[in-house]
C-alpha cells in the first residue's frame, strides 16, 4: 500500500506520497506541492532535501555506513584498486578481467595532454592555486576536444569520461612540475594509474623516482575513499550546473570549484595548517579545543564534523590505518600524527563534541598521509579532486538519463523591500544610509 504524509494548510488536508529507497530510507515527495497548495518549502543548506533518486552510493550517517553500488567501502579499500572502483561507479558492476584490462588500456590511451595546453599552464602565475588552475584547465578541455556526445548512449560519453579520469591526473602532475620550473614527466604505459601519478610528480632526470608498492597501495585507498559521497556540495554543483545541459567538462569544472572551499575538500589543507599551528604552540591542543567551543570565535576544529555523519566517518578510520602503514614504511615519525591523535582523544571525550556529534571526518588524517607522500600542501585538494572524478562523472551520467530530469532551479522566500518607486539621483538624500 502506498504510504502518504498529510499536510494541513489553512484547514485543508493534502496527501503527499512517501518515497521509499532500497535501504528503507523514506522521503516525502513534494514535487506537486506548489502546484497544489501554492506553498514552497524552505530548507537552507538543503539539509532535509533530497534532490534526486540515485543508485550509486549509499550512506547512513548515523551508523557510519558507506557503500558504492552496494559494496562496503571497507571491502573496496581492502581488495580493490582505484581504477576498478572507478569502473564500478561508472558502470554499476565490478569489471571482469577483460573489461578491466580494456578500461586500463583506454586510460593509458588518453593519458597524454595536448601539447598546446602546456602554454596555458606556463602562463599562470607561479603562485596560482592549483585548484584554480585545474578548474580552468578542465573547462578548457572543451576547446581542445570539441566533439560532444549526442546522447548518454553515445560512445563519446565513455571517451570523455576516460579522458577526464586520465588527463586530470596528468594535468595535476604537470602543473606541479611547471610550478617548480622542472621538466614535465610524461605518463608511462607500463605503470598503473596511481604509480604513474607518483612517477609524473616525483621522477627527475637527476634523481629517478623509486616506486614503492606500499605508497602506491596507500594512494589507491586514498582515492577509493574519495571516489563518491552521494549528494555532497561539489557533486550537487556538478548536477546543478549539468542540469542546464552544459557539457561534461564545464560541469566537472564547477565541481572542482566547489570542492576548493575549506568547509568541503579544502579541509585536508586546513587540517594540516591547523596541526602545524598547534605544533608551533608547543603541541598544546587545549587552547584550540577551547576556541572551537567558543561561539564568539569563528574558529572550527578542521577535520571534525560532517553534514551527514553523526558518528565516526568510516573513511577516517581506514585513512588512519593507511597513515600508520605509510609512515612505518618510510620510517618516518610525524609529530603532526601524534598531535592529531591527542586532539582526537580529547575532543571525543569533550561534552561539546559529544553533544554536537562531532567526530573526525576523512580529512582529519588525509593531510598527514599526503604530506608523507611528498605532496605539497596546496595540492592536497587536487588529490581529492582526482579521487572524486569517478563519482562526479557517474552522478552526471545518472542525472542526464534520469526520466525525472529537470533544470535545477530552487525557489526562495523574498524578504526584501516592498514595491517602491525609483528615486532620481538629485532627489536622493546622501546622508540617509549607505548605498
Ligand atoms: N568545530 C567546532 N564546532 C563545530 C564544528 C567544528 N569542526 N563543526 C560543527 N560545529 C558546530 C557548529 O558551531 C554548530 O554549533 P551550534 O549548533 O551550537 O551553533 C553545530 O556544530 C552545527 O554546525 P553546522 O555548521 O550547522 O553543521 P553542518 O552540518 O552545516 O556542518 C561542516 C558540517 C561544514 C563539515 C562542519 O562540521 C565544519 O565546518 N567542519 C570543519 C570543516 C571540515 O572538516 N570540513 C570537511 C567536511 S568532510 C568533506 O567535505 C570531505
């Protein structure tokens, strides 16, 4: 029997259908609300709003569950590679050996970047933030590869998706090399996706890079953990911009811009900066905890809290283990990891953090891991962006095929001036308020 919710407005009762997902999640379908009642809903930040139905990623923030296409993140982190997980997200099923080989061949075929694009890279100011560069360059791909798909069935969608997955990785490493004034290292056909990236970043004619399998495995896990996260801010941006039927490159470029923010993907950089500040403060975490609780102080504990997770982020738990493994392998002791551990221990016992359900999120440990790999701090969010690509592309593909597709266009409750007349300049009283 169809479930409904009742809404009573001005004494009149309206029945609203309840939609049930495969994991039993329930939502009230208000798609006919305005048409039937003249009312809209108001939900700042969309915390209670489902913008679509999706079969890609399931998360339960109360229980700390994350699954891609039904498969728990813990199993993917243990057994899969980033390439295989990307295939899973894009196609809905794990690949056969042959499908995975073909996908890897395609990724290799598309890994080179148009030589003319180097000119672009070389003309950005050396100190430009790599996220700004990446977002611009991804948008520019449209100019270099103008052929666009006619429909989602078009083979060109696969080509564009693979091109993005492969080239963004090359472009990220390329922009790093150029920012250092070093020779660009090209992708190699004999290396896997993650190993290739590390080699493009760190190989040099005077100091060949030695690929370490523990680091490669760590990077695979890092990217798997970031591969999708349902309707987060940047994915919502990709879907929203994509809903205007822009090309895939433009939609992904907007996702990259959204990810840049310190409340979203930029948090991994903000965490390390915060940990370094604590380190400079003799490693004393208490003043930082105090500041985070002070409502008059805008400071927040970076890497803590999440819109959906109200318990420990399952990705943070996996990332912490990866950090330990990689630091052990490198025989490094990172004081920042000790500070992070101390911060976590104190915060998790503090009534403020308990009452507000604030637990470490994925970004809490990723910065330490990336630093151990040798990734410069301003490229941390770029690393996140490479990982999030399969999710953004899958969500874009799902949205363009959605039979309920609509241009995204929220409404508002207007709170400005009532109608008033235009006042000619000569009659305006300049002493009354500022423009
Ligand atoms: N430190 C201190 N207090 C916090 C924190 C924090 N990190 N996060 C939330 N709070 C408090 C708020 O002050 C607010 O308190 P109040 O109700 O007493 O006024 C309450 O918790 C709710 O905060 P909101 O901002 O409304 O919660 P929201 O769900 O919008 O925030 C967010 C989620 C933005 C991630 C927030 O927790 C935050 O700013 N965290 C720090 C930045 C961060 O780590 N971002 C990465 C997120 S994961 C990702 O994007 C990959």
